[in-house]
C-alpha cells in the first residue's frame, strides 16, 4: 500500500486534516485540502462512501483495487500540491524581501496602504455625514454622480488591501511573522 494510503487509514483522514489545519499554517491547510480531496477521489474511483471506514472495508475485500486507486490519486494530486506549495513559498519570499529591503517605501507600502485606505473611507463617510447634517442636498446629489468613479476606485483599492490582510494573516498563523 502507498504511504498516502497508510497514513490516511492509520490516522484517519478527518483527524489528519483537522491537525494539519489547526497546526500547519498555510502549508497545513493546503495539505489538509489535498488529503480530503484524495479521500473523495479514492472513494469516487472505488464507488464507495468517502470515509476512512469505507475505504478500509474495501481494502479488506479488494486490496489491489484500493492500492491502484491511491496510486492514481497520488499521481493526480501530487503536482497540484507541489504547485500550491511553490506558490506559497514564492509569496513568503516576496514578503520577506519587502520587509528586509533597504528602501523605506518598499518596507512600509503594504501597511501604509491599509492605513490610507481606512483614512480615505473615514473621510468620505464623515464628509457625507457633514453634508447631510448641513442639509446640502445639491452637493450630495452631485457627489452621488461621481460615486460610479469613487466606487470603482475604492472597490479596487479594497481588493488590494484585502489580499494583503488575508495573506498577512496566513503568514502570521504559519509563523512567518
């Protein structure tokens, strides 16, 4: 039996997946996704329920079929897991390079971008609140026309900030602070 099959059946794919997600950081999450996908694919190939128990029972009755299914899954999912791992490592190298750059702007542009975005949104909200309190309907009407442009700019900016926050959170949980 293949190493993937031995681990999945001995530890239990659900338990292994939970451990990897809780303690493995971003790489653990990728490994857990691959382990879960492997169990689903093996079960699908064998035509059984996607549980460790069903796979173990099938192995007791048809060990060759289960071994072949695991070999097939390892060939299919191995390159995907490798590509995801390389992408994560590449991103970590990029962030590490930014943090250790001699250029102040390169070191601070991501956090500064987040701060500026928050301040811009606050200024926009406070401006509209002030206009509403003042009762300046004409200016609010004119500003709402410009919102198509403002919405596009702020939405794009929010995406940049969101990706930074998401990836930085992954970096912190994986210990890459």
